[in-house]
C-alpha cells in the first residue's frame, strides 16, 4: 500500500486495488499496519474531507485531527493519487 504520510501511530495510505471503474479520490487510515478494514475518508473538490466509514474504530477526537491534517495536505495526496492511478475524480 502506498503510504502517503503518518500521523503519530496512524498511517494514511492508498489501497492498491480500488476497483474498475476507479473509485473517487480517498485515503485509508489505520493504526500500525495497513488493513482492509481501515477507515475510509473521501476528498472533495473543495479540498474538504468526508468520512465514508470508520471500520478501524479510530476515536472521534483522533479521527477529527487526522482529517484536518488530510485537508491541509490534500495537494500532496492528489499528486500521489494521480501518480499511482493516472487519473482523479471526486466523490462530490
């Protein structure tokens, strides 16, 4: 899994198999190692985040902080997404 960055013990990463057609841009977040049950956060056109699900049960105060960091680093995430998948679309 391409790691985008870390926030403390939490990894913010892209999942390598995002389906066909390719899902809109998003990141996965998990503590420790990447997993299929990671939390999923959509990125929007206006560079905000939208929680898809919190399957890894990150406490809300930690998840809110991580989502703010994701918003602050959206340009970096978009570049990594395009370099990895070759295209980009948004959930909303």
